[in-house]
C-alpha cells in the first residue's frame, strides 16, 4: 500500500493544527513582522517533521538520515503537544475579561512553559529508568515463595531514538537487582529485525535465576511479530504465547504464563489473546502470574483464575494531558489495582514512544516482591 495517502492526510491535519496554534499565539507575542515570519517557518517545519516520527524509515533507505528525521519529528511532536494544549487553555482564560490585560505576558508564559516541559521531559525520558519497588500480597503464597522477586521491563521501544547503548545500560541496571525472574511485558521494538537486531542484542545478557520471560505487545505486530518472536527466542528469551511455564523454587511451584497482545487477532487470528489457553494444564493451587501487555486483558485473566497480572502499554500517560485520555481505552493507567481476586500491576514503561518526553509519569524498572497474606 502506498504511504502517500496516509502521509498526506496526517500532514494536512497537522498543518491545520499548526495554523490554529499560530493564530492563537503569534499575534499576542511581541515579535513584530519578522517574528511572525520566523514563527510561520518554524510552524511549517514542525508540520513537515512530525510525521517523520512514524514514516521516516519508509521514505528513505539511509538509516542515519531516517533516524535524524525521526529524532527531529519526535522533538517537534513533544514541544507542539505542550504548546498547543497550553495555548488553548490560555485562549479559554482570555474569555475572563481581567485576564485580557495580561495577554502578552500570558503568551510568553505559554511559550516558556512548553519549552520548560519539553526540556525537563527530555531529561526524564532519556535517563535510564529508576527502580520502583512494589510488594504484592498473594493469599496462600507458599512460604518458599515469600520474597520471590520479579523484575518487570515494559514498553522499551527500541527504535530511532532508543539504541544499543541505552539498552545495555538498562540491562545492567536490571541485572543488578538479582531477580528470580525477569518479565518483559511487550512493546520492545519499533522497527524490523534487520533494522534493530543489533540494538536489541543486549537483551541476551539479561540474567535471572529462573530466566527471562516475554510477551508480545501491539508494536511487535506493527513491526512483524513472527520474525521478532524468532529473534527473541534466538537471544535466549522465553516468549510466552498463550502458554505457561511452571517454575520450581525451593520446593514450591509458581506458574508464569503469558498471552499475546490484546489486539493480536487483528493481525493474525491464530494468535488471538487467550488467558484460558495460557493457564490450561497448570498445577492447581500454585500461584498464577500472567504477563499481558494491555491492562484490559484483566477481566479474562480474572475469569481464568490468575492471582496477578503484569501489564504495561499505557506509559502512565507519558506526559500531561495524555494521561487523562488513557482511561478511555484501558481500565488502569498505572500502579497496583484489584479486579475481584485478581491484582493488576501496570508499569509506566521503561522507555518511551514518540516524543522523548516524560512529565509526571516517570519511567520505571519495576521490582515486584511477592509476599503472603
């Protein structure tokens, strides 16, 4: 399918939004005609660059150029998002008559706040995620499993802006936690195996007592799930596709299960996400943990009898105001929740997608410790 129609449609929509932004903000800034012209050039450049976040690799075979275009588009996307939202909020504030006395100052404030949010968000996104400790109490947990540690990595999004050096640093931090198991809950990559294989290679160095378990996310299906599953297995990772493994730990058993992405059937009907199939044949009475990329797998996981579901996908919203929209699609945004007998932990993600920007939703490498109750 030609990329031209979707690229054209997206560019036209972005052009309209940038035009609205220029209309709302430029007249209020003390920049004169030269500033207006420069602002127009910047808005036009942003309009053209933002689609490159998604389309750059399809438009050029030069990997280095594609990555640079993607970097530029991603930075524009992050800055524009904050600037547009703040400009709209300012316009609403201008409906209050006393606020109009500060029209120029408020326009400058909007510009400065958007820039500040972008800089702080960039720093937050690009540093290696900090470790977040979470204790999960499970009824009837065998004493031998008290203190069992799972390190969760999620939504790494290796791609144009997250490369090998970043992945190596993440692996070192995860390994330093000496986990009993490592769980990777999807959206590892944004690109094909030939493009990103060298950058995901450090995942082979992940170490845990019982191994490293991985489930697919929606971005694996965008990038070609079958070759990626084969590549992950080649790296020594255990990919769980509607199946489970029984871990023997100091005389006790724990079931580690995983499902394909919630929307996998849209790409391959044979890979429909199925928590019931994932737990079929598991020993009764053993604690049951499900790796499922999207939190909305929870109702099916609860019906299947799981004790804990580990998910990602939401990024915790990544930066305001997008966290406000996550509940329109997912039951949980971040953190530990309960759905009947099932507990669901939703990671804010270890990497980021699109803009290298995190504000109010810090990235995390999650250390989950199981305890009895």
